[in-house]
């Protein structure tokens, strides 16, 4: 079993790489991210699941985004299976969950609280966005690019761990209440 580690490769000069687990709606998000103005060279790596094939040419991964489609139970199962292929060091601010499809609650196969519990269990931020709406997708792309720059160490004075503490909700309910 291959485990993806945050520091297994040396960082590239002015390069930042984001790994996005796909659920079918991610290609337009990746395109929006690549259109964003970024001071460094940005790479978006799409993967259906982890583990990644062992490839010596793969760059260091600075941020991992797990996209969960609330209309597909397979999407959640895929994310849960992939989580065991990440080193614990990634959960220090270099992982986030993105739930999409929350616009129509009556048609969701996965309840929002299930995804909240997953994010709470791994102490990682949870973002909600309807990726089918252009404006929301562009806004999320901006946010992910900014998070990527911080996680790659390209923002002076802010680390991934600082970002994690800033994204954590101060009034988040205890796990028992979810």
C-alpha cells in the first residue's frame, strides 16, 4: 500500500501543486483555477482515487482536496477509501474537503452532517460549493488557489497550520451533536 507523504519530494522553485480527487464535476473547477492569477507556477493534478501510481516525475503535492458529490454515495465511499493512503502529516493543514451538490437537499444521497462528521474526524476544513454554477465555481477556484499558495509556503508569515486554525469554526458543535 503506497502512502502519499507531504515531504517525500523536494519543493520546486515557485511551483505549487494541488491534488484534487475527482467526482466528475472537477474539470471546470481545475480550468477555473488555472485561469486565476498566481505568482507561482501552479499545477492541478486530478485523480479518481488514492493511492497514486508511483511515478518519479510527479511533483510534490502541497494541498489535497477531496471533492464529495452529495448526490453520489460512491463519491463518499471513494474518499473514505482514499484517506488511508495519506500520511498523517497532510492533516496539518494540507487537506480539505469540498462538498458539492448541496443546492437541492431533497435529492441528496448523502446528508450534510455525514460530510461534517468526516471533516471533523480528520480535523480538516469543509467547504460547500455548487460547482455547476459559474460564479460559485470561480469563487471557489480563487479560494483554493489562495489556500494552495499558503500550503506551498509562498505567502510569507502564514503556514498551512495557521490556515487550518483560521478555517476552523469557533462555534463548531461537538461531534456528539452532529
